[in-house]
C-alpha cells in the first residue's frame, strides 16, 4: 500500500502516508516504536527503556485499513525476553 498507493482491502486509490505514528504519555506526544530496549530514557515498571524501530503508517482514505511499517527493523536488538526472532521452516514440496 505504501509503494503502490492502492488499498489491498477495498482497492481505493487515495492513501494517507504518516511519517511518524504519534504516541502520547504524560501529556506529551512523541513517536511510536516497534520495540522497547533496556537502559533508555523511559520508565516502564521500574526499568529504563528507549524505543527502537520507529513506526510509520499507510492509511486507506476509503475504508480506514491501516498498515504499520518499521523504519529500521535492524535497530531492534533481539534479547530473547522483550524481542524474540523466529524463522519459518521452508515449505515442503507436494507431489
């Protein structure tokens, strides 16, 4: 949707591209992130966290369908607790 500007749900051709998905905490608005990484600037449950993987969005102006995109997925550290990486097995050929 972000590249071709056509909604995959309703085929509408007007798309809103949102550069930064806002998040609001304590009366302040800031960018949303796909993951939280330890030892940052934000407090969550007594630990300090920072955001990783800034989010942007594409929104269909016809039906409202929304796709979120992570600007830099490589910036998200895989720690096995907050972020786990999984890989699908290769499909098997059917005879």
